[in-house]
C-alpha cells in the first residue's frame, strides 16, 4: 500500500502499489490527485521527481559497511601503532643502556608509519560513509 496526502486538501489516502503514479479521485475533495509516496520535506520542492523508495535503505547499508571498514582500520592502526611504540621504546632502552638497538628503530618507524596510513585511510572511509548516508 502507498500512503500519501492529497495535495489539495491534505486528506490521508491509501492506495494499492499498482496505482503508483496514477491519477485518482481524492475521497476528501473529489479532485484528481497523483498516487505517490510521501516525500521527505527537503525533496518536496521537486514534486515530479521520480520516487526513490529503495534507495535510502541501500545507502544506509552501504554507509554502515563503510563505518565497519573504518572501525577495523582504526583498530588495526591502534594495534600496529602500539606494537611500533613498544619496539621503539625497547630500541630506545637498548640505546640508553649502551647496547646496539639494531634495526629496532627502523622496525618501529615502519610500524608507526603504517599505523599512520591505516588511520588516514580509516578517516577517508569515514568521510565516504558520511557521504553515502546523504
Ligand atoms: Zn483532496
């Protein structure tokens, strides 16, 4: 069923789905009224725009998918960053103790760099999720 309002008298009308875009007589004011689902306020300025009923749901799931991806990217960034920090501190400790830190600083630099990129990509995915929501 399509629920909508008469554009002349605001009478609430229900019509079967197969009447979509058909002209019917309003039961309230008996004038011709087009059967179309109620629109959101921001789209009411374009009364002849084609109905886009399944779109919001689809975009919602797309947005949620992006948010999940961003979340896991951030978790990865945090884990890689923590490991990089630990390796860095161990190398620093070895250097302060007079030992050879070896490639500790190099590994720590790579890990922290990777964490930075993971985080950056996560933010881009967040932005994509926000755009998909609109
Ligand atoms: Zn009416």
